[in-house]
C-alpha cells in the first residue's frame, strides 16, 4: 500500500504537467505585432499625412478562429497617443480600447498588449478610438472564423471562397479642419459636391417657392452627408480586380462571399453589383437567413456578409460602393475578361428633398408630427430625391399615401431594410431577468454642429447605471434630420423588428430621421461601455453615453478615474476658432466657437 502511495506521489507532477500542457495547446495563442507610424500618402493628387500600421493602409487584416486567444502587441511609434478598439467583440472591459474609459491612452514610443479570448465568430473590424486618427488610416478588418465542426456551420455559405473588404474615404483636408469647419457651418462641402441650392438653380428646377419657404424657415440647404471626400477606397484602393481567390481562377457559376466592413468616418455606401442580385447572409458578424436584394446601404461601422455569383464567362462584373450623396465611388471587378460596369446612381434631386423638409419643419425648427410610425429603415424620407425610384418628375404619391417614402413599394428595385433580417437561431434574452427600460431622443443642431442625446452631450450626462443580469431595453427616437448609426460596445443587442424569437443580433443600429427603434440586451459583462453615434464627427461632438455596472470592480488600467474622466469629457468641450470679415462695416469680427456656445471676441 505504501509503495502504491509513493508511485502516485511520483506520478502526480507528471499528470499535472500533461494536463497543463494539453490545456495550453487547446487554447491556441495567435499573436500580432502592430507598429503604428506616421507616413505620407498621395490618394488624391496631394501628398498628405496619414497613419500606417505595419507600413500599410488599411491596417492588416487580423484573422482568428473561434477558441483562439488573441494577443496583439501595439507599438506606438507616433509622436502622439493612440489606442485600438475591437469593434463588435465580446471581451473583458479593460481590453475594449477606449482611451480614458477602459484604458489610458498608449503613449508615444511605448507598447501596449491586448489579450483576450475569441469567443465568437463573424466579420468585424478594428480602429483607433483616439481623436480623429480613424479618418487618416487607422482602420482594418478583423475576421473570426467558425470551426468546421461548429453546429452553426452553413454549407454553401461558410465554406465559400471569401474576401474581406473594408470601405473608407479620403480627404486632403486635415480632419481637425473638417471638424472645425463643420462647427462653423462652412459651405465648402456643398460647393465641392455641387449641391448648393441657390435661387438660380431653384428657378431652373421650378422650385422658387420651395427656396423662399426654405429661407423663411431659416433652414440649411438639403444634403444627406456632411463631408466631401476626394476618394473612396476599397481595401485602400479606388479600383481593384479580383481574378483569383484562394489560388483558383474565377469562372462562371462561382459564388464568392464578401465580408464587408464600413470603416468610413462619416460615409454611408450603397452596394450594388453588375452581375445581378446580392444575397445577404450576415450582419454585424451575426448570421441571418439569406435575403436576396438588388442593393443595400451600409451604415458607418456596420458589417455585411454578402454572396455574389459570376453569371458568365469572359466578363469581370463590377461590385460598386457609392457614397450616399452619390458624389464618389470605389469598384471591385469580379471575374476575368471585359469589364461589365454597374450603372452609376443618378444625382440626387435636392429641391424635392428641400420641399419635403419644408413640409415637415415648424418655424421653430422642430419636426411636425407626421402621424406615422417609422422604423427599421423601411421608410426613407430621402427617397423623394432618388431619380431611380421616383423618376424625373415629382412623385405621384400624395402626402397621405403611407408608401410615399417606401422604396420597395414605389419601384421594382428591392432595397434591404432591417425588417427583412432574421436570425437562424432563437435570440431571446433570459426570461426571468428584470427589465430596465431607457428612452432617448437623438438630438442635434446643424448650424452649431452639436450632436447629443436628450439635448445633452457626453460631458453633461452622468453614466447610466445598469445591473449585471438584467435585460436592458433601449427605445431610440431620432428627432434630428441626420441618420445616426448608434453602436454599443461589448454587447450584441436584439433589434426588435417583427421577427419574434428570431430577431437579428446587431451592435449597430442605423436610425433614420424621425425613426423610432427598440433594442435590448442582457447585461452580462461588467465595465464601462460606450454607446455612441459612429459618425466620427458626431461622436466627437458629444453624441453618446456610458453604461456602467453597479458595484463593479475598479479597472486596473485606470489608476486615476477623475483625471481619465476629465480627458474623456475634453472631446466635446473643444473650442473652434473662426474669423469673419465684414467689408460693409469695414470691421473684422472674430469668434471662438464651442460646441454649445459662441463667445464673441
């Protein structure tokens, strides 16, 4: 008996070593080293400063398989602070990459290590969350693959040849100057887009009364985006050819899965394909039942997985991404042979849009109650400006027609909307959990370029306390005349879209003007989580909130919470300088513009 005990004692360390070794092998650590460095680029005719990672823009595609452990070493070679946020990922709060909220910024000439388990799959992306760095190159693809034996593995979809694509924009103007001009209500973007609605243009278009009414209500000229970009990029290029994939030459009948992320700072993109229909198979990294459409619009920071087919031999079919304002685009030609172009989207009918806005706006700038419930991108007020939907003349629908803004009811073109998305799996939240309901109005002022929630910016609002284990329901109403892609960090939410138990899971909801949308999530990961508009200049102007868990442990990466909060709040408290000359009075007027006030000099 004593001999047996001695044998067991001798074997125990070996058994423990074997168990530990097998556990280490089971958790594969995938390491990336990212070197963040200043560079010069010439995307649009002028050499300009950009930020490259490992010498490239966009940043390298990071690929993992569910079950891996990610270990990412970020080497900051800039002369300024930086950070990286892993968009849409489930991870410990201290790894989320929001400076002054989940970690302190990565200082120049230092290295920060992010380490977290990969516990999901799907198409995601990553980007800087520091200042306006995202606009000048700090964005990249982040792909997490399913295991081949995963129960959710879909043959004919998850095993297709795949290409990750990240869309972005480029401007030769420094992002800081764009931000300043937006706060100063500058007309530069409209001039560059040829979208300034002058009296001369109004008379030519037969909309002189529309223009007069617009001026009487002191409304700005109609537009669907704020910033003019010289170039649109698809994986860093305005145009590219895809003739082979996974080492095989593409041929007729081949199906390809495109993992598309919108890494733009403020641009929405229409996605169309010269080879025919688009099949949507995933959104925000989550599977959806396949939906066949003619086109879709991808919001800022959203991701869509789509499947396209090469219909014939000896032709390369254009996959086209066009900005919502239709001023620019980028192309990918899929297949071998003569290029088959997709018809470009026609110029918007701005005066029709102006007339629509005049009918909705009160003299105080608030919206009239239209007496209809809008949600889930089904009713697009901008549809009155789409010539491909409404034709060259004014829409025939009366103001009382409920379908007057429904693109799918007005035309044969099928446009994706959120009501069409359905999860293949039950997405219900825990049934017996308490429910916390929150309501927010998305608010803003285009003249001063202040974007807020319930008329308060981040620095004016307290953190929102939630309890671990409860179900949080958020009802969002967009009372502004701009779209807002609202992003929740660290959690997926169910978007209540009429699909019942199979409501789609998302981390971004694009809320159009006058829409009301409802989302819900289970509070299951403690920490401070950002909830904000993902249009970069809206976020930096204050449109967001912070969710925080009651009685949570202190974050070891935030040694001085009060200092971190002051730095976090500084983003929407910045001053914007402007000088005006008035020749009529032979004087000069100067102003310091701040997000919420104007102080005369």
